């Protein structure tokens, strides 16, 4: 084992101790595990995208803060897993204690493979999996809570964000879809499942989900749209 790998293993072990196995509480009659994807190398971004400054914070921490309200949302989830891959050693120190990081060694295989890896980490008692993206910088706790309420009312359905006429993340999958998610192996993510089973999808209009930062220009444009100085 390399020194970097050993350091990562030690850091993950210490986090497991802090987390104590995660929070165990269901949202209504459902038991949702959350999975945030942050494993990519982000070649188009020309830098470590997860650490790019957003509102004075690394993007990953900003997104988690927005989505969970400083971890408050995790009380409604049975766990919150974060998949890291490229640049994990640089990113891990910025991960808050209320999420559980896990390292995907084959992150180069793309988003589909990352989801497949992540779903296998889901709590065995979970009834649903909430999939989110680290670069969706505008998603809020209130919006995710709305999705959880729809999930409780429609537990057999997929609950997906709809924006610009498409379905995508954040998305909540019932356990009946876990086996399909675990078979993903390409860079297309779970969108093909949403398309294949569109009749079973409850779509939630979520314009904020369109802010998916892939380049430095997109980050600058997002800051400008929010009336912010991109250096903050």
C-alpha cells in the first residue's frame, strides 16, 4: 500500500469512528439513503472542481451545506455516502463529518460505474436511494425535502428532478431499482433508467438542478447570475 493510500485509509477509519455508523431515521414510512457523486477528474474544468471556491467555500462543501443545511437534512436519512475518486487525497480533508466518504478506485470508468459502486454501499435497511451531484450548486434542503415528501406519498415510484425538459438528478430510486443501478458501467449515469421507466417517474420541476458546473466559464456565469464576485 502506498503512503497516500495508507493516509486515506487512516482518514476514512477515523471518520467511521466519528460517524458511529451513521444516522438511523426514516422519512415518514420510507428509509432513504443518500449518495452524492464527486469522483470525477473534471478535465473540462481545468482544476479540481470539487475544491473550486463557491461563496468562499470549496464547491463540494458549498453543495453539501446548501443541500443539508449544515447536516440537518441527514436526520431524515438513514445515511449519507459521498463517493470520491480522482484527487480524493486533496478533497477528503474538506469533507464534513456528517457524511461518509468512500473511495472508488475505478473512477475513470465514468458516472454509471460510480453509481453502481455507490449503490452497493447503501444501507441494507434502506428502502430508497437519493442520488445527488456535487456540482449541482443551487440545490437546497427545502427542494430535497419536497422530493422526500413525494417519495413518501409515492414509495413505488422514482422521484426525479425535471429541468429544461429533461429528467435527472437529484433523483430518488426505490430499492426495486437498485439491481439496475448496480449494473451501470458507462459514463451515461442513470438517465437511461429514467428514460426506460419514464411511466414510473414522478417528475418534480426543479429549475435549480440545471446549474451543473462543468467548466470555469460555467462557474463564472453562475456567480454572475447570482450577483456574486467569482473570487469570493
